[in-house]
């Protein structure tokens, strides 16, 4: 079950060093000291760890869109 919400991500404060705030199954937000928040996904493919970048928050938000 997801643990991150739009409010939670929006209120994350930067620290001296970059840190990760995990959601579930490898999805996380990387919060950098310069205040940028980046969506990342860590997974394994053929035994090797891979990292996928989705974009910057709030350009890519958690908002669910309906038709």
C-alpha cells in the first residue's frame, strides 16, 4: 500500500545530504539539498540493479486524473 501522498511529498524538507523517501515496491522520491524532489524507481533486471527516473515533483505529481 502506498505511503506517500501529495501533501507528504510537498512538505518534505531538504537536509544537508540527499535522502530517499520510499513509497512501495522500489518507488521513491529523492530529496536533494537544493530542494529538488525527483521521482525514482529501483528494480532488478537479469540480476542487475537498475534505476529509472520519472521526473521532477511537482511536474509529475501523485494526483490521479479521471476522464
